[in-house]
C-alpha cells in the first residue's frame, strides 16, 4: 500500500462519512433532534469558545471517552476547527459501530462565519 498523506486520509474518510453544514446543525437543534454535538478540538481551542450544547472530547481521547458517554445508536455530529479532524474522528466512530455519525463542514470556523452562537 503506498504511503498516504494526511490530506489523502481526510479525502478517503470524506467518501465514507456524512457531512452536514452549520445550518443543518442549527436546524437539528431548532427541531429538537436528539443529537450529540461533539467538539474534538484541543482543550485550549475549546476554552476560546465553542458551540453551545457541545460536549468536549479532544481528538486524542475521543475513542476512549465516547463509549462511556454516548450510545452507539445515538445521532452524533462532530466538529473541529476547520473540518478535517472531525472527518477522521467520524470515520473512526463509524468503524467503532456508531451508525448515525457526521462531521460538520467548515468546523468551528464555519459555525462562526455562518452566524452561529458561541459560548465560553
């Protein structure tokens, strides 16, 4: 198997997972959808601000923590700063058996640029 770059891994993961926009996430909340929003950024990024109602599980601890906090049949949307780490995280959760998992395109930057509320 040839060596693959980070960009290659992200591109491949995007083919396997669902992506939703910040507007989609706002609609989910407005409609009262039962969804867990997970911020996979590092602690310092989370502390600078995050999407209200998001749960923080940094990318490095996600696989270990999520099993104890989020059932595999729950709808999960992940986001990071720009949308790449969350794509890889969503793909990993898919491999772990999470059935309804997505990554938010544009990440936290996309959320802010689209006028989304920020807390923290």
